[in-house]
C-alpha cells in the first residue's frame, strides 16, 4: 500500500500533494506574504476596482483561493471578476462584499458552540 503524504501551507491554508509542489508554493506564498505587508487595507477600501493582490489582502484569501472561487465557485455561484486584455484580473470591491455576504452564516438559536 502506497503512503500518501499531503503538504499543508499554514499561510493560505492550501494542501499540496508533493514536496516539489510545496517548494514552488512556498516561493509563491512568500511573495504573497510580502504583498500583504506593503498593501494598506485603508487604501484598498477606498478603491472601486481591485487587482488580485489587493483582493487577496481585502478578503484574507490567497490568490489561489480567489482563482478557485472565480472559476469553480460554490453552490451559491462564482466570484464575479473582469478580465482585461485576456490577462489582467480585476474585482469590484462591492461585488466581493456581496459574494461574501451571500456566503455568511448565522448560528441557529440554541446552537451550542464547541470550545
């Protein structure tokens, strides 16, 4: 029986299936962390249109997760975006907010929270 090892990235909460994938991802993820350090959320909140890095900071999701949400989505739909010249991805901040609100959950009355 072959043992399957899964690698996990704590920063973006991603799972990878091989060590080589993990090494490549670590470089991308490190770049993602650097982007988070210099992008100011207050400046992002003033903008109407966000690029992928700004959307990642705004939502707290990694760029890979944003890609999954705009291509595959969830049962409630995909994350709306605009593609300019076939390569520049832009998100309207209000559309991001609507998408997240559509996915918000409220606890049922009497529900017990595990600690």
